[in-house]
C-alpha cells in the first residue's frame, strides 16, 4: 500500500478554497521529509516549548493558536509563565502573533476572562494578539498549536501541534499526580486532577503547513467579534479588532526525516463563511474514514469524548468489515464537570456510541479508563488514534460530532516511511507496520501497564498485546474488589463501565447533547446526504 491509500489527496480534502495543498506533486495532500516526535504529557511539551522560546532571537517569528490561555500557567518552574515567555521573546525583537478563542459567555471556569487577560498581557509585552470569535454560533476555536520560524536558521524551525492548551491542569507527567496549578473539575478527580494528554513536535516542510493554517485564520476579513456593539466598543477603546499584516511567508524548511505529515482540519459551514473554507472543511472526519477503511488488526484510541453515535459508526463499520479487527479505547472515567445536564447528556451520548461499537465488534472491543497509583481517576484529554501500527494521528479533534463538524480543529496524521518488523510481526497483516506509529502506541501502553522503556516485546503483536492489557486491567479490578489489600498489581487501566442514564433524562438528554454539547456543523445538504 502507498501513502495515497492512507492519506487524503488534495481533492479528497473537500475544500478547494484552501491553499494548504497548493503546489504539491500529483495532487497530494501531505508533505514528505518531516521529523516528528510525540510529546506525551503537558510537562514534556511545556519544557520543549520553553527551550524553543528561549532559543528565539531578534527577527524570528512565533505564531500561537489557543483555545484557552491562563496568564499564570507555568511552562516549568517559577518565572516561566507562558505569557511571560512569549512576552520576553517579543521584547527581544521576535515577532509574536496569537489567535485566542473568545468564548461566548464567561460562566464556565472564567475561560473568557482568562483568555482576555492572556491577550491583554501579551499585547502589553509587545505581541500582536487577537481574541477571535469568528466561529459558528455556539462554536469554538479549538486548535492548539505553536509555530516558530527562524529566517537565519531554517533547519531549527519547529511546530507543536496537539491537544495541550497553555492553561491550568495541563502540566502533568507520567506519574499523574496532577499539575501544581490545577483547575477545578468534577469532585471525583480530587483537588489536583491528574491529566493525560499528547502533542507532537514537527520539523521539516510540514512546519509551513501549520503556519499556513494560522495565516488563513489571521487574514480572514470577518469581524473578530460577533456582536456589532462590541466591535464598536473595541474601536472606541482603540483595541486591535482586525489583523495586523503578517510578515511575508518564508520558504518551507528542508526535508529532514522519514515522516509524511498530513494536516487534517475541521471548519464548520457558517452563515458568514470562512474565505478559506466557504463550505467548511471536514478533513478530520474524511481522514479518519479513509484510514479506518484500511484497518485489519488493531485500532487504538485515546479520547476525551468518545460519545458521538455518528462518529462511532465510522469505527463500527471497520469492525464489521474486518472480523479479525480489534479496537482498544482509553477514555475518562467521568466527565470533567459535575453539572447534571452535562453529565446526563454526555453519558447518554457515550452509552449509545459504545453500544454501537459493541454491537459491531462484540468482545473485540475493549474500553478502559486510567487511574493513578493513588487510585484517583486520570482525566484523558488526549486525542490519539493509531491504526495497525501504520497510521497515527494526534491533534485537537475528539471523536465526537462537534470536533468532526462544528469547531475549528487541527490534527496531524503521520505516516512513517520506515518499516518496523520487530519480532517478525506485521500489525496490519500484509501491510507492514511503521516505526513512528508503533513506537507511539508502545510508549502509551508501557505507561498504562507500568512497564519500563523497552519492556514491550509482548505488546508488539496486536492480539497478544490486547490480552496483556486485559489481564492487567482484570488484576487491578480484582485487587480493588478485595479491598485493595496486598501489593497493588502493575497497571493503571480499569474496564470502563457503560454509563447509566436516569430515566427522566432520556427525553431531554439527546436534545441537550445535540444542541449544546455535540452539535452538527455541517450544512443541511450535507446532513441530508449523510456526507462528511
């Protein structure tokens, strides 16, 4: 099989207005010659981001897109707040540009206030930053990425793409004791919630593709605020309400590695259309759909919101088509909020999604939730998918309808050119496994099973690996059922229980899920035709 069997062509992206694939040979929708490194956990990502920001010099360029930014969030120890580090770079002559989502209301954990403060402080320190509300009604800008370009040192250009925000609770590590700067979550997660997440560090031509995503959003002429009187108020106060002109785009960095990288995106269909996506873009959904059609042995998913029946059906189709195919998913034990409406709506949606998967795959589907060594649940915020140890995706898009149709999202799919034949196993049958995808899965599974680096020979073959996970999860469940006496078995995964739904919520929960928590951002025509 070739790269084109796994990755979308420019035409298959379904968005002729974007220039992200312009100039590629043969209509390819991806770049070659990249070097990609997974950054598991916020602490790992934040340290790398800090190193790169402190390596910036006068004339360099930094581009930041964020769903949430907490001004006080540290990248490492004292004195390393993200906004301060970005401001330090700006004061040293680095051009810093940022797009931070402006949420509609300030009723949930002060997000709107924190984002506005983040932007205000960074502007005062010399950055060019906007709060951006150019979204579909009720939607959000959920993309999370940073691009650093160095005109005099193009070999050191870098992009960071994934699911980790520059905000509280994210700076956790593999011990999962939580971020010392926590945010309040559901009571089950405790005072310092443990947080599992993932990001990518990208070098090579794909850096330009990530920057292109920023430039398309920045240059959108639509007013950055929805309400006219807010736009007028901003003008009166002389705030930045429209984009400053960006520097001329630099040439792509040279090829430096064996990884093909495709950027998959979601933009909704909206009344005031995006000029770079006038009918929206759903290449996240299309990219998953194409890759899942190739699945033969193992689908591995880590996801915050595996709760959309519509999305679950895409995975279920692969399970029905391939009788040997197995699926392992890792999801949070509880929603992040204790609010009754949010819990019941998400529980009902997840219940239907899991029922769809179990109906398609039966005992070939395993769903788990992680806990730390203190027995507290770990909140899974990662958005990771590995198929047959060949195709891997990490990004901001969850496996739900909102992420696949409604909000702005950015996910990077990686296809390694380096074959992996360790133990003589081919995860995809005739399709040879690739080093990047396999290494990513094994790194995650070693953590979940309390394995040391390299202790994974029995995790290479998909069938054997699934059995190892099942045994470890069962042993941990037995230990809990026996009153947690004796040594704690190795491993952190426990079987995820299909959530129950209160009878009274069965009529209103689907409405709440569809309108508030998991809306559909497609056009009526696309919905009627059942098209992504």
